[in-house]
C-alpha cells in the first residue's frame, strides 16, 4: 500500500475531529469566568495534552497494527476490565453526552433564529430522528461535507477572532468595568477542566496512521501542532470576546458564542454563527451515530460486549449500537437533561469520563515500559523518565477533582460516579461470570502485532 498523507493532512485530522460547536460554548463561558486569564487554563491543558501525545505516540510505535482504540491499548497494558472501562468511558459515554449537547444546541439555535414557535427539544429530536434514519440506511451523506463544515467553523473562529480582537465589528466596543469572577493562578488552574473540552480527542489521528508517509514522526507532531494551532485560534477569539461582551454576560449566557456574535456584527453575526453551529452540530452528531456503533461492534467481536452489538443489517449497519446511541440521546433531550441551562454541566461530566480514560492510557505506558523495557520500537529520546505520563496523570486527576463548584459539581459527580460504578460492575460481571475470563490479565504485544511487524526482538524483554 502506498502511503499518501503528509503532516498537513494529519494536522487537519486532529483539528477537524476536535473542533465542534460545543467548544465555543466552553470557550465563551470560560472567558466570562476568568477573562483573558482563561488562556492560562487553556495553556495548561495544551501542555498536559502534549504529554498525552507522547503516550499515544509511544503506544502506536509499540502496536503499529492496532487502529488506536483506547480499549485495545489498555487491554495489552492492564487487562480486560480496564479495557472495557476505557473504551466505554472515552467513546460511548462521552459521545452519548456530547452528541446530545450538539443536537440540543442545534435545536436551541433553530428555535431562536428561525422557528420561535416550535420548542427547541422538539426540533432537536427531529434532527436526531433524521440522522438515525440516514445512518440506518447506510447513507453517509455528511462525509463529503465534513471537511467543509469543519473548515467553515475554523474560518469562523479565525474571522470572528480577527474582527473582534482588532475591534473591527459593527457593534459597540466596550471596556470591562468589573474584574472577572475567577482571578489568580489558583483560580485559572481550577478552570482547566472546562478548558480541557477545547482540546479533547487528539488520538483520532492514529486510525489514519497507516496512510501517513512518515507515521513515526507525524503521529506525534500532528497531535502537538494540531492543539497548538487550536490554542492560537481560540485564544484570539477568546481575547476578542472581551472587547464586545461583559464578563458577566458571557459567564451567565447559555449560548455565549451566539451572544458574542450578535454583539460583534449584529443580526448578521448571529445568523452567521447560528448556521455554523447548526452545521457543526449535525455533522458531529452524525459522526457519533455513524462511528460509535462500529466501536461497540468491535468490542462485541472481541467478547467485551454482548453479541447483539456485532449483528449488522444487510447494509452493514450495526443496528443495536445505533439504537443504543440514538435512543440514549433522545432520552437525554426529552427528559430535559439537555435544556439550555445544563449544556455546560453535561460537557464537564463528559470530560470526567474522557479524563478517566486518559489516566488509564498514561498508566498503560508506564506499565508497558516495565514489561517491555528494551523494546526496539520505543524512542528512548522521548521517554523523559516517565515525567510526562506522571504529570498528565496528576493533572487529569486534579481536573476531575476540581471539575466545577457548588451544585454543578455535585450534579457532575453524581453522574460520573454512578455511571462509572455501572461500567465497573458490568465489566467485572461480564468477564468473570459470562465470559469466564481473567479480569486483569493483560494481552501481549504478540497478540495484537503480527510477528513480522514487530521488528527485531533483540534486547526485548517479554513478560512471562
């Protein structure tokens, strides 16, 4: 197979899969809480994710034939139970919550801009029903416009950033009269969990690594350069927001990016941002409905989920997974979990689960270094005595511990610990009593890499 993708394409994959309209919500509220100090929280997350990129790069070098699922990596490092928790946390729970937020935002925007007489939840459920029908029929109508939608969102961030930063908008330029609610380095660090959502999902470049001309270099570089590019764009936009909207209005708004767009360019700006939000939300939700059933199918084929999730329709659609995600999102919308006042809370809850999976990934790296100390594919120049992994683990745990304050924190913890407990009970019961397999016995590198792909085993220590 001829490899055809270079570093720019890899960066585009990283950026394209991270950017979503929900990022704008987190950015606006973060700036409202801490002003330009929120950029410090963003920088902290960029540094932690650079450490994470080192971990994913090392795991890819060790297991080049693995497509990059967290569950596959953690199964080799920590065993079946952590594998199930990592996969379900990062891909199923997170995307269930994130997709419902994206669809809810679409409904809110359409309700406010175009159909004020139709309740937003009804619009959201209609969007979801259409997307489920599209995916049930195996029609991937959004794959051709995915790059266009992402491009529009990035250009909108850049355009709005330049206009607002240099005070070129038609709206009134303001001077902030009061200090933001959160100040000081301690306060900025406490907002890192909110900033985390702006850079989540860097590992999605790994499934396309087989197409890269120089994967050993570009997997790592694309992740670091991708989040660095996003940091610059979002910092420009965040700083620009303070020129047109007060901190209090940004922090209290349920859709701060829409308030900002209206303040900068009036009705035209609101319509512009609204259309991009709708397109990005639909595209993101469609990606979840099309991709997560395949993840569930793969887990089922590897005996980590019931066999019903591996059954496909004549058109190759994993129906059980599609129904699980679709009905789950519909329930969150219909029951009011995704009303406009809880969107940020849902994103922070989703962050907890993705942070949990990232902790497991960094632990996996440290465990595999102990089990395979002399593996020839490991780049010893990037090991750094395990400091990046330890820093990332501590940072991720800190973000979970400081995910929010007050009632919102309690709500998030209730969701997090209840769902995490359910995942743990399921994983233990499924592996011990249904599959009758060891809970924490890890697979080996030989299980996931064909021998001819592993290179020389000289100097490699293989676990007993």
